[in-house]
C-alpha cells in the first residue's frame, strides 16, 4: 500500500480531515521538476489539528470520498 506525507489543511466533522500532499514530478519533455499539490479526504482516528504533519496510507473505501487513513503524526 502506498503512503504519503502531508499537512492537515482543514478539519471537518465526522472524523474527516483534508490533507494537502505535495509531490514532485518530472516534466516529460523539458525535464524540469514541477511541484504538484493534491488534497485528499482522510479518515482521522487520532484527532489531528490544522498544521499537523501526518503520514497517510490507502485503505478500502470508508465512504464515497475517503479511501485513506492517518497512520501517525510525523515529528519535524
């Protein structure tokens, strides 16, 4: 299963947080690295707040949009 490290962007109700993950991808023609940001709806059982750095991973779908869960808070 894939894992990502991101920052909690927004806290919603029902144990859901929005996590912003930044990845770097190489442009296929020019070769320059581009930053790409994705925001995922994540199942939160730990109780995170906005600004926490967290590690998330894929799980079977919990709801229509939640297919990831927080594994742990990452210490900076």
